[in-house]
C-alpha cells in the first residue's frame, strides 16, 4: 500500500513538474516572440560585457548578423561604429549608471544613422547585477521631420520679414514719385530736356518697382 501510494505521488509530482516545464517553455516562446516582433532594437549583455541576446530589430538596425554580434564583447563591437554605446555599457556594468533615450550616431557604410538609446540594469531576485540591456531605435525620420519643421518656421519668418521690408520700400518709393510729380507740375525742370527726361525715367522706374512690390506682397500673403 505504501509502495502504491508513493508511486502515485511520484507520478503525480512528475506530471506537475512536466506541466511546469511546459509552461516555462511556453512562457519563453511567448516572450521571445514578443521581443522578436517589436520595432525597437534590444541587445542584452552579461556582467562580462558579452552580448547574449539580440532581437531581429537590433540586427536590422545595426546591419549585422547573429554570428557577428552574439558572443562578442559589446564594447569592442561598438568601439568603432558607436563609442557612445560602448561607454553606456561600461557605465551600466561597472558603475550601474543608466541613460534614457540618449541620441547617438551609429557609423555605417552608407553614412551615419541617429539612434535613440536607453540602457537598463538586469538584476536577480536578490538585487545582484546579472547583465545590461540596451534598447534603441532609428530616429532618422524623427530628426528629418524636426529639421523640416524648423526649416518651415524659418521660411515663414523670412517671408514675414520680407513682406515687412517690401512695405518699408514701398512707402518711400511713393514719396519719391509724389515729389517728382510735384516738381514737374511746378515746372521746376524748366526747359532743360535732359532734366525732363530724367524726371520721366524716375516716374517710369518708380511705377515698375511699385508693381514688383505689389506682386511680391501678393506672393508672400496667405491667400491661395
């Protein structure tokens, strides 16, 4: 009876252990599937600075392969392409100093790539450091959008300044034309044909500049 009881208990315990193992395997699969499908790159290093994990996004952003990255010293891997990341790993593993969304430049064959990088500490239940994780994403589009926005703001400011300047030119130009018209009406040019020709030239060029300013102001306005 005791033997049968122990056999049943062992069988029951074995079944429970197998169920637990199955749940753990499923949990690992679910976690890995999530990490492999996120858009941000994730690289994990142990306390020795060796890369032990990298998701697909990390490999794509870094333009590398698992064979080239996994098992490598992270500081050495990044020392040429991005020394800032090497320093982040060193600070996190040696001094437990982490950073949040710091923008760095990743050097690649086709030019630089801006990355927003955050580091974090991996600790066990006792609070002991067991590794360092880096999460990063390509922020090229974000930076370009900010640059375009800044450029648009500058263009709007230039347009406003130019419109103001055009008004400032238009006012004295009108005064010059009025003064010349007044001089002609008062016959202050006398009978000198050269002076009369110059007066007419002033009026003609004043009208031309005034029309140019009108066209420019229409172009600089917000109307369609």
